[in-house]
């Protein structure tokens, strides 16, 4: 079922609220102060049924310039806008500003209503209508119908309903299956029910029992019940005015500007990439100008960083980053408005290109090209660009989905396609899938190969650089298991060879000179006894060979896998060490436990070496300690 939101716009006292009452029979001015003063201060909400049976929600916005932020909070989600112009005054300052805002927000559907026609003569009415046509040239209302209405006599009311229905029937539900998002425009407490929030559901659908999160923030809650137009429902759909009763949330925890969306589906940010369009006013935006930013129901202060120019004049298009003073949540394609501090006027607005970008440099061609790609590319292209931009963080599919404010299913599909095209590399783990861009993989490989080459030059007798050193430098945003899996991808796509706990270049081989070969031979001979752990200063005590030379050769033999270092002063032949482990395992398969002294006697060694072997077996998960000694895990 199609759901339509109709909104009003226009100057104060031009008859917006009266028009809605004539359409619906209801007064949207609910506050006592509004009724006493005869002006709208807050947003007003109601609904009515069109002749076809289609139900339309209505948002009435305040027309006074002091309440422009309230007006901006109501514009989001409007499908049809009625610009209300009083026939006795014509277009006024807030009419012009409201029209500019609607234009900047990309609203396409609407028409004009000339109200209070019963107060003017026919000649004046004709003049006002012609002037209004001229005033809307260049806006989305150019060429749109102008309907003459008297809310007092009822003249034109049926024509207004017909025009709304005509427009409504031609609107597509292009976001009906998208991620559900509800920008909160009201929050209040009902005795016996708790916290209730209202808003226009921008996309997707929500149902009773859904787990949702209050963004920006970490408050997770559950939807107890849903109302649409005062009726209890199990589900609410894109385009409906919705009231949600939230479980376990205080009114203070959710307010105008909050966003209700599925848990973990969005990522707050204090930086956004945007395309900005200034309006036709004699003001300029300089780099780092402090502005008020309005995105849906959110209002924050920001500074604009112009990336492609030093200054933006009237009617100029610019690429920029907005640095926010507080975090917001948004998504690519959301529209926004910018207002100056002094004078307090709308200066421009535009469209969000990236709601979670990296910092960009001014006048940097690559950065500007990236933003243009993010703005113009299809969904898969944008996902690829986001992955490339965040590859140094080794993001999971869930994080990519949150960065893009899209469903996991959509992102998973796009990543699978990108993997088939060879544009990304993927690591699948039990609970999450992680992804990096192939361009970033090439950079990683190049940097790691250079590090290994420098290591080979500095330590020509060592097998290679330790994996742990590479992980800590290049894969620090991963845990050990994930880092190992990405290292495997790096090795499989490079000239790097995995050698036990070391990485080496495939073409590299250790080459000893004659002196080093002699040292190596003497070390090997000193280990002729089973589980021998000779002291090198004893082996070479009568030789004029430095300790550094001996240590370098010995470390080379350890890194090549011939020897293993259990402790600083305990080094064993790997074959002997493996043989000792097997003997202990055989013994433990017969007897449940083995003590240190029993291991010492069985291996025919000393207590220190036996203990070192047992502790290493504990470390690698073969055995575990007991009161008496060790047992198999």
C-alpha cells in the first residue's frame, strides 16, 4: 500500500493551518500558546483520506522565521509540498526561504495554493497569481498548478484533494524495501506506557518486537507497539507517520534529532563529504566558515572545508567536507540545509556523498575524484570505494553495511560480486566476513616485500622477518587469527614465502662464508648428544671468534628450523625436541600424569631442560598443569 506525506510551506499567517483544517477537519495547532497566539510554533501532524481511499499524512510547519529549525525538522520525508501564499499579500520573505529550502532538499512534487481568495477582488487575485508564477521560476514549482482556495467558504478544497491524489498516484515507492530509518521529531512520555517517539519512516518497514538502536548513541531498545494515524498496527511502512512505544528508554535518552534504526546499522560521524549548492543571495561562504547544519531532524554546528575553491559565492556548486561539532548519523543521498549565524538565513544546502569519510586535503585531485565517484557511482561502485577507503582498518561486512547504512544482505551481495571481479580480497570467519580492496593488498605486498628485502640485507644469515613483526606493523587492526588469514592472502599473491614463523622472499637463500660454515659445523657437532644444550662460550672458548659472530650463526640455524629456543639459555635440536615430545605423549597415553622428575628420568636429561620442554608443551596446548605434574589436554 502506498503511503504519502503532504507538507505545507509558506509565510506566517498565510493560512497553512486553516487550509489543513479545511482538508481534514482537524486543528494541527495542539499547543495552548499556538491557539492563543494564532500562530504555529511546533510541527503539526494529522491525516485525511483521498477520494480513492488512499490515506495521506499531513505535516504543518510553522511559518515564522524564529521557528525555521522546527520547520526544517518537518520537511524530511515529505512527498508532496503545498506552497501556501495568501492572496492578500503574495509571496513574502518566509515564502521565498521555504521555497529555497524545498528546492535544496530535492523535493520534486508539489503545487501552489492561493489562500484567502475571499478577501481580494478578481483583478488583484489575477495579479498575485501572475507574480507568484514569476517568483517560482527556476524552482521545482515552476509550471505547477496554482489553486485558488478559501478555507472559509470551502472554495477550491476539493481541487486541492484531487491534485494531491493525482500526484500521489504517480509517486514510486523506490525506498520501500530499504533499511528502515525513523528520524525522531517528537519524544514524550505517556503514563502507563513509557516513552513514545514520532517521525516519518523514511524507508523500509518496522514491526512490533524489532530490536532497534537510538542513534547517535549506544541505546538499544525494542519496539513495544506501533501506531499509524492513531491506529495500532503490527507493521509500519515507508512514507507513514509513525508513533513508536520504546521499551526501557527514558524520554531524555531519545529526542528530536535522534534516529531510530536497526541495531548496529548506522555509524555516527563528525565528518561528512558533501556537494554544496549556494542560493541566490549576496553572501559568500569562505573556507572554515562556521554554519548551522540541518539533516532531517538533526541540527548541529559545523565548519565547512571547501575542497575545490577558496570561496563559494551565490549559486555556486562546491565539493566540501563538513567538520561537525557533534556526531550525527546520515547516509549517502541524504539532503541537508546550511544556515548562516548572522544574518540568520539559509545560505545553501546539498546532498551527502559520504557520511563516514576519511579526511581529505584541499585541492587534492585524487580526493576530489574519489568524492565524485562516491557521488555518481552505482551502489556497488560506492561500496568498492568505501572498502578501498577503509581497507587499512580491515573492515567486516557489518562495518561496511553500517558505513553505508545499507542492509547486510545488500552489502554481502555486492562484496561477493566484487570478489568475483578480483577487486577485493575476502576472509570468511565464523561470525563475520572481512574484506580489503585489491589495490590496498598490492600496497601491503609492496611494503612488506621491501621490509623483507631490507631485513635480508641487514641479516643475511637469518631466514627472514618474523610474522609477528609484520602483523604488528601492517595488520595491527586485526586480531591474531584474522591477521594470520590475511597474511596467507598476502603470501599467496606475492613473491613472499612462509617459513615457519618467518617470512622471506622466495629468491632468498642463506649463504655462509667459509668462517661461518666452520662455526655452523662446530655448533652442529656440539649437539651430537641427545637433548644436548651446550654453552657456546665453552664450545668456542679457545677460538678467536666473537660472541656476535657465533650468535648470528646460531640465530640463523634457529630461524631455519634446525634448532628451537625454549628459553634464553635453552636451545635444542628440533629433531631431538620433537622426539622428546613424542616420548612424553606416549607415556601420558598410558599413565594419566607425568611429573617433572619422571620426565627428566625418561628423557635422560636434567630437570631444567625437562621443565622447559613441559612448559613449551603447555604453551602449544599439548599438555596442562596439574598438582602432580602434567596431563594431556
